[in-house]
């Protein structure tokens, strides 16, 4: 299930709780790490409020600009969960009871527990494909290249594995990290030279504090291991010359 | 320094390390909490890669669509730090040595330590206003309504306080949280009724897991404390009727 062209995606985090700062988003990182592992580059992430018009406009923009769009949040049972309805409008599809989702939740809950609130979670765009939820029953859904996942991080994570065969990735994006006991300014010039020697490869430089000491992680990213190896060697050369210590991180 | 109209902002996180999932962004939450406390609503957050054209286009869009824009990342000394140069191009301003920033860093570093790498950090758009950095010397900068901050969370946080008098906020956005030992579907209908009774106020419902137990936090947000109090009372009424336990969170 791989092809050679670049495959990209956008992540759309829907939720006032992230914009207010009350909740720290962790779903971006979970989805991005998973996408990278199957060869999909994340082009952009947006966080938007629970406002129907904003969701519609943003989804319609992102789904045309990217191979895939992954949304999180807004598919629960409460009044502020408006993602499924908004996605229906974005695609001009009926918002209706999804029969298979209904069957799943009817079987999931004890008799009498599948109440009105829970039934809201089976309303979806017509003909949506379900994304199964091994943690808490209520499925996510997919229409064309848009995949709608819940906002609760543990539930979201448990659903990513089941998505793998619905997505066509590219070559896995490989990376190698070299962490150094130094500061960025000490290596900036040498690193620029290495980047100039290795144009088709991404070199990132990230300062860190660890156990009270400063350090820099250099991250090399490419689809081609031999390019990473060549670049890594050039970095280790100047690290050696400058007598910089390599550290674990 | 307050006015009565709504004031809004966008946050722009610049950095491949967030898009790859390698680094978990925490700056959004820090900036958003601070903005909320001074009466500024965050309309949207975007995360974009270290690509000049993307930075220019995104900044030019966001600065017109919002009262304020806060960027993080890309103002360090290495080759992948291209925010200052990109912002200069976005505003069609010269990218040049900022004399005051030069003086600050010349004084900050020991003699001979203010090397070529570090000098890159004083290149800014012409006539930028400096944002002082009490942690590590190198200032951020501000042009019109765009404020450029570093990506390292501890440094960024230390710089927010100094920004307060450059920003005109609105009425502080107040919030009240009621955490319950229940699941969303049990309260969904009652909560919808309360929201219908309290149109000009935002009620969010957020499931959580804590110490192995499920719960829901209801967050009421408004600029008007009396509206929050009225709404809170209505929620506590149905909580009491349903014999749901209130929990600390």
C-alpha cells in the first residue's frame, strides 16, 4: 500500500477548550507521529472553535488542499458536539442515523442504556464509512478524504491502528537525531554548511534543557536512509573537530 | 487598558518539529491562557512548516483577520530559523541588524562570545519593536499587530509578562468549571436545555478519566459573572435532581 509520490495531510483540531488554553492538545502529536510512520507528511494543523460555519469553511478548504484531513473533537453526545452535522453540510450530504453505527451502539450498551444522548452519536453524514472504536463503542467516520475522530486522546489513539488499511501512504519518512552538549550558536555555521551540502533533506536544530544543562538536538529527516547517513557523518565530523560531547536524549 | 468590544487573536506555531509529532506543542496553551486573562479570545491556531512562502502567506492572512497575531519559533541562530526574514518579507520591510538588539546581546554575552551565529538573532524587520527576553537575552520583536516569540516554552513564558502593556485587551473572559462523576450522555439533554436558556454564554462539556473513573467537566465561559452564576445554578439544579456527584478536578 505504498506509492512513490509525496502524500500529505492536514490535522484539524475542533474545540473551544484548546483555544481557551484550558486543555493541552496532544492529539496533533499522536496523529502526526502515526502519519509519519506510514509516509504521510503533515502540511499544517489548525485549531478552530465549535462554530458550524468555521468548521464547514475550514474542512472544505483543507480537503481540497491536502490528500487527507483528520479532524478531532466534536463527535460526542452533547450540544457542543457539532462536527458530524457540520461535515454533512460541508459535503452537502444528509445528516441522518447511520444504521450500522446504531447497531454497534445498541449492542455495546446494556438494555435501556442506549438513551437519547447516546443516540446522537449515530447521526452522521449519509453513507459515511465507520471508523471503529475499540475503547468506548461510538465510532468515528470517514467521507472521501476526511476522517473524523474523537477528541479524547486515549480513545483517539486506540482508533488509529484500524485506519491503516483505509489510507495510502508514501515512503516512510525516516529520521535520525544527534543530541549534543552545546548551544545552537556554536554549531550554527557548520550546520548551515552541512545543509547546503545536503539540499534535499531536512535538518532541524532544537535547543533543549535537560537536568539543568543546555543542549541541542539535530534532527535529520528524509525518505532515503543513505542520504541521512551521509549527512549524519558530516555532522559528526564537525562535532568531533569542535570537541562537542554527544549526549543521550 | 481595556475596551468593551471583543478583541481576538490568532496563534501561529512555526516549526517542522511540531508537524512531525516529534515535539509536543505547549506554547498554544501558555499563550491562550494568558490572552484569555487579559480579555482576548483566540480565534484560531495554525501550525505551519519552516517554509518562507507559507510563513509569509499565513502571516499576511492572519494579521488582517485578527486583532493580534502571536508567532512562536524560528527566531534562533540556526539555518532553519527563518521567521524574522519571512516576517520582513510579509511586511515588505528591510531585513537588517537591529541596533538596540545588537547592543543588548553585545552586553549579554562575555567578550568574544557574541559570535556570528548569535549575531543572526539581531537581524529583524526594520523598525521592529523589541520584546525583551529575561531568560536568555535574545529579544523577540513586534511589527504592527504581529508579535514574534521564540519556540522554547520556558523562554516564551518568561516574555509574556513584558508584553502586557503593548496589548489592548477586552473584558477578561471569566469561566467556571463544574466537574461531575457522570458520563456525557447522562446529562446531554439537560445541558442542551440549559444552553438554550442561556444563549449568550458558552457551555462546553469535556469527558475525562481520572484515577480510573469517568467524569465530565462542564465549563461555562462569559465576560459576565452574573450570567455564569445564573447558568451554574441551573446546572447544579439538574445535577441535584439526577443525584450526580460533584468531584474535584
